[in-house]
C-alpha cells in the first residue's frame, strides 16, 4: 500500500474540507463544472490558454483549477478515497505518480469509448488508468558562460567543483535522485538510492542551491546565480525562447523519459465532464500549442509541428535509443522515503 508523509495527509484532509463537494455528474456536452488538479505556474496557465478557453468554455463548461504540488494533491486523493464524492475530477501527474495513484486504488479505470480522440494516442501513452498528455526527456541544462567545458552528462552536473553554481528544483526531487543514481553508476542503475544520496550529499556540502519551483530556478539561471542543473528538455527550449542563457546536453548515462499525464479520480464529482476534459486535451490544436508554448512533444499522431521546432524539442535517432522509461513500481514503493530524505537534507 502506498504511504505518505503524515504532514501531506493532514494538508490533504484540510484542503478537502475547504474545497466543497461539487455538483453531480453532468453529461459531457452540457453546461457544468470540472475541477482539474494541477501544478501552478506555466503549466496551469497553458492548460487554461490551450484547452479550457478555446475548447471547453464555448461549450458552457466551467473549468476550475486546484493548484498545488503533486505530493499534497496525491495525499488529498488518498485522504478522500473513502468519500462517495471527492473534490477533484482530473489530476495532472507524472507517469510515475499516475502509476502510484493507481496502485493506491484512487483512480478510475478509463473507459476509452468516452474519449474519441484516444484513437490517435501513441500506444506508449495509453495506460489503463491514465493518459499521457505531453512528454520530454531529462537533460543537463547549463550556461556556457559559467560552466566550461560543456558537461557531457549527469556526473558532470553533480561535480562538487561547481559549488554553488549547481541548482536543484525542489519539486523535481524524484527526478534528481534518479539522475544521481545514473551518474553514480554510469547509467547502469536508476534505482541505487544509496549511491545517489552519497553524490547528492557531496554537492550539498559544496554549496548547491535549491529552488522551490521551475520558475524560481529559471530566474536564478537568468540572473546567473546558478549555471548547471537537470530539467526536461522542453523547459530548456521554453527558457531559451524567453532569452535565458542556457543549452541542453543529452546525458551520456541515458535520457530518463518524462511523461506528464492525467487521471480521473475514482470518486470524481463530475465524471462525465472529466471524460470531456480528457478528450479535449487530445485535440490536435492544444497538443500543437503545447509544443510551441512549452517545448513538449505531443502524444497523438498527425501533429503539424514546424521542422525547426521539432528538431529543438525532440531527439535524434541515436538519442531516442538512449531514452529510458522509469521504474514506476520502484518509485511508487520508495517515493515517501525519497521525499523524507530529500526534505531532511535539502530543506531543513
């Protein structure tokens, strides 16, 4: 059974009490509400811009967002599972966390007959319990002005010689620990947490900085407060477009794949509208818009993405052969312990 930090459970319970249960299920084409659990920042803004406003609002549907990090949102899902009706319909989660919540028994087994656009989904993005929305890969990001010579992979990123120019993003703790394991084992093992912790402790002592969100880290890169980290390639493209001095390097240890997707809560109060939302996110227009706005690859076939943009956000054939799917079972089993260690070392 999935376990959570007690503080997150309490946060989830409080949040559940504060957000009132919404109206019953409504037919997908009728006016009604749907509540989307999502990270804040750019992602939430672009969901509104590319899905809510152009597709669902004209149909009379009100889209509300429950914005928070994934840990407290997952905790709230577990805290609410005994309720006949939860407070959120659709949750945005990584593929690893979608797996974890399915194991916890709190997400719907999808009825794909209610998601017509799913016929265009890439096979690897279609899960029994969720749908991949966008995907990228975890790469090294660096500022050539600060970091020289150019890094070749995760081991170079986590070299203590970079001192306080090394940056971490707090909400990416899971990806950081996977990358550290790969760095310590030459790409042979994504799950060696003991070696990962040794490597991370060394850079912590060297002065590595931690930022709470992607946006806060981007500002630090812009100000040249830090010069090297790891992030999804999509974010590198987005920040390059914003004028932040940075380059991406596909790590020699291999490229951990990152999938951001959606699940429907088992006790969603507006389940039919939840299905309507899942279908809308797979429309070609918002999928293409996320490639332009955020640098992520779409998860459906037949997209019209400019070749120069596709070259920047995608991977070469050689790089694609090094893409590595995460061990979702391992991450689900160990996430609580990973977060507890991370918070103790980097946030206390």
